[in-house]
């Protein structure tokens, strides 16, 4: 598979929320990833998919993979200069579906070179950063994409989305200085009725000149809502919404490298306090994740409830805005910062210091956890993300060895079971 085709497939999967941890999925897990009708108890409801929910594409369009066609068209215009006409013929040429004497079309060579220059991971991060920027504005508008930009509710908005996306890509990653939308609520006005500034038509080929005119017009309309990027293009923050959703989506398919907790605080109705016992359980789970093996990568997210009872208790005690992602409820830890009487940053710094100073952890492992831990903004909330990467030896917590079995953390008894864990690291 070409670099372009692989990128299109991966990005489309993230947006549809049917991603997987790897390229191979067992047949028993396939129903969890299938596009389904809302009345089915499994899969990804087609009406919840971004393209359909925002009236950019229709349900049948997604079933016919027009979402991937849209992504292909956008990627090509973001990566290849000069901008060409969008057409079926050119799509075939970028995918190298045309017989040539050299074996590769000029278009396929140009886009593959661009992907190699940036790096496929970097291209995907940038794409998702722009995607999340658009989503954040839509969330603050409380309107669908087509409604906000001034199109009929039932009208397709693929080309308008394409033009706005490229306008943002260029402002964020190509132009100097780099610009970002720091205040999505302020950008709602810039997006509103932006379709009136375009010369876009539907159907047939989309000529390069008409496309460029529309992109430039959109850049002019959104410019007042953008500010100079002071973060240095911190893509880990810019693409935080999609990043968390991908982790949670992968957890539906393969539970072992993932766990989540609603928070660090107790959920008792009175005397709310930091739960040291739960904190120890989190650290214990992190050591168990490290013991999966030297090549593993695991995630533990704090601020996400996978239990409806916990989510209901959080709602009754803290009344946060909550967001459903599959079977998970994102509840955030912002509410705990309020309970602690600290700012969110100060509260997080205090938590990280507790991790680093834990007597139950190997000191090097504790420092590694602290370095990789991040606050991840998700829409209106913030979650804590712990990433456990490969270790050179098994990790103990308070002198005890723990391991992951499915989605549970279990103590490893002395003797042969512990030797088995050590053997994972022997190479």
C-alpha cells in the first residue's frame, strides 16, 4: 500500500472512530468497528460519524467511502504544489492507478515525496490538528457545519469543508507567521455564512483556479479570528480531541494496554478528598502495564469513567459537562482542581510530584512516568494521560509484582509465575 493510501485509510478511520491498535483484528471484534444503524447495539452508528452528523456527507456517501475520497482530495491540496484540478482522473494518478512507462505517475511521485519529507506521522498529526480546530468551532456554535457556513441543512458541504480545511492548514502550517484559532467561540462569527464568499459549485471537476479563489476568500474571512501561534505548533495539544478518541476507540478492540479512572478524588457524598488508596491502585496498574513486555505501549487515562454508576455519581456530585465516547464518559479532572482549591496546572504539578516521590515505585520508572504524563484537553474538559512505554526490567509496586490479564490488574505470586514475567525481558 502506498504512503498516500495508508494515510487516507488511517485518517478516515480516526474520523469515523473505528480505529484499531494494529492492522489485524479478530473476527469476534469486527462488529464493534462496523458502521451500523443507530438501532443496533453494536458498531459505530453512521449518524454519529462526523461527516454525516455535520451534513457534509450523507449516510450512503460514507458507506461508499466518499469520506476517504474527501480526505484524499484535501491531503493532495495540502501537500502538493502547484494545486491541481480535483477530478477522478487526477485521483487515479495520485493513487498511481494509471499505466505509465516509468511505472509511477508524476502526481504519485510528488505526493509520496511530500509525505516522506514531512513524515507520515507528522502529516497525520497536522491533519488531525486542523480537523480538531474545525470541530472545536462547531462545538461552540451548537450548529452543524452546513448550517453554520450558510448551506441548507440537507445540502452536501464536502467542497466547502475541503476549502476551509486547506485555508486553515495553510494558515497554521505553511504561512509565516503560523496562526491558530486560540478562541473557538470567537471564530464562530468568522465561519458563519462563509459559503457566500466562495465560488464553489457541486458536481464535475473542480478547477484549480476556482478552488484557489475559494481558499483565499476563506482565509480572508477567518484571518480576524486567528492569532500568532505561541505554542510552537505543539501538535500533541492541537490534536488532543482525536488523540484521546483514538485511544478510547482502540480500547474497545484490545483492552489489555489500556485502563481508565474517573479521577483521583473519592466519590463519597461528603468529605470529598484525594483518594490515596485509589492513587496507589493507579500506580500499581502502571507497573502492571510496564510488565506486559519490553515492546509494549500502554495508556491509563484519569478523568474518564467506564462505569455508568461512576459517571452518574460524578454528575450528581460535580455536575460537569460530560462527553460520551463509545462506552466511556469523559468527565475530566478540572472538577478536582476546584475541589483542591488549586488551579488546574498547580493541581497537576502536585499530582506529578506525588508520582515522582512515591516510595512504592522504582525511582527511574517514577521519573519516566512523570516525564511522559500529560494534561490532554478534550473539548471543554481536561484529562490526565499516562503513557507507559517499554522498560528494560519488570517493575514492582511496594515490593509486589503485578501483571495485566485482560482489563484487570492481578498480583503475580512468587516462584514460576514471577520467573515468567522476568523472561519477557530476558532478550
